[in-house]
């Protein structure tokens, strides 16, 4: 599903909805960053992690340190 680009007024509306005051001169910058984050998340969603166990299943092995002094 292709996502529509966020507009500066929408970015301001979402910021206000989250309880953040966003000065008018920051609307465009926040829009660019939000669009970038959305693009990165969209790429991650396309990755196939079917055979990857969850992080909680990882247990690193402790190596025995055999250093001589």
C-alpha cells in the first residue's frame, strides 16, 4: 500500500495531537524527518524475518578466559 507524503500542516496537526508545540518554522523540517522515518520503516516491513528467532531466544555463550600472567 503506497503511503502519501506527509504535508507540513499534517505534521503540525500530528505534533499537536501528541501534545507537542511545533513552531511554524519547524513544520517543513519535521515533515522531511517524518517522511524519512516512514520510508525506513516501510523498507524494514518488507524484510522477511520468518526464520529468525526472536531476540529473547538469543543466549550468548560465555567464553572461558585462559590468560597467563
